[in-house]
């Protein structure tokens, strides 16, 4: 286990320019192409190792440079959404303390990912929400178990939420589907938390060897549009069922379907 101080000492040796994203071998555990580091335009340095056995992740703020500060004043800073960002809940509890939280996670095939340590999930008793955290714990999305909006976002979720340790990513809309995908160790589920690929998410996806975009049939044209924003091996799959409702085998069959079993016009490589 590396302390925050230990991480900072090594992280600050990595040369990275403002606004740059890098994917590297992890300097802590040695995981091949498992480590990402970003110097965001808002002055933060954010890093994370996607290897499940490595605890390295964090962020540090250095303040905006003069150039970034001028862009921010001019309204050109895109590192944060324009809407108000909710702070991460301060008082949370383990989901094991709530039977309704465990029941929900089991119903959307997300409990396995939590128990395997692929994602941190907690419960917010104040708002009665199950919280799915991103890898560096700087942001989360909360699913309501009671009244109110079904989903709320907290903190910084600009890079989506990545669940798993594989270098083959399955890009989906929601975090429960990403958790469901991760039950197969061949894949990492990546939740867009919507249906758009921003420049920040695009950079975060550069670490993966292959990408599968999986949306429902109604969003098949959207899938094609998304795939055109990405480089490398990108495949499109459409499904009538939600991924969080599918078994491990059903997800594997969907992703490995032969050309005769899918629409060739919807695939890009």
C-alpha cells in the first residue's frame, strides 16, 4: 500500500503538460499500460492505476497557470460542467449495512464488482442513495432507493466510471451496466454517464487496446456517431436488453457475435 505522500513523490517526477493525458506502465506496481495521469486545465493533477490489486490513485491541485486562468475568465475552461456540481456526501456507510442497498446491487448485477474490489460503492443515509465512486474517489453517481431524481452526480465524473482491470473496454451509458460487464474479467466496463463522448472521456479511453460501444437498438445511430470520435479498434454492438439484466454468458455472446449475427453496417474498425 502506497501512502499519498509516497505517491506524490513519484508522481511529480512525471513530466506532463497542462491539458495533457498520458497512459503509462504503472510506476508503482508495474502494470503494463494500466496507469493514467492527467494535468487538467483547472490546475489539478489526477492519476490512477486501473489494476485491481494496486491502490494508487489520487489528485493534487496546483492552481491554474496564467494561460488557463485567462481562458477560465474568458469562459473557455471546459474542465468542469457548467451546471452546479454537488459535493461528495461526507457521511456514508457500507452498503452491507443496508439490505435494500444490497438487494438493489444484486438486482442490477453490480454486487459482484463491488465484492471483487473493482469499484467502491457506499450508501448515503441522508439522501437514501447508493453511491458508485470513480477510481480516484473524486466523483460519484448516486442511485435513489427512495424518492427524488433517480440519479445524481457528485464531484468530478468527467472521465466516466471505469470498472475492471482489462485493456478491452465496453463503453456503456450507466454505471450499473459497467459493473455488470466487469463480471467477465476479459472486459472493463466504462460508464459514460450519458450518451456523449466528451474530449475528457475520449482521452481516458486511449489506454484501452479495443473498445466496444454497447447501446440499445434505439440508439444504434448514436453508437455510430460515437464510434467516429474514437481511434483504434472500435466495435459497435446493439442490444434489445439492458446489459445490467444480462448474464455473463449473454454479455459475452453479444460482444463476440459473428458478422452474420449482427448488422455489419454498424461496425467500425
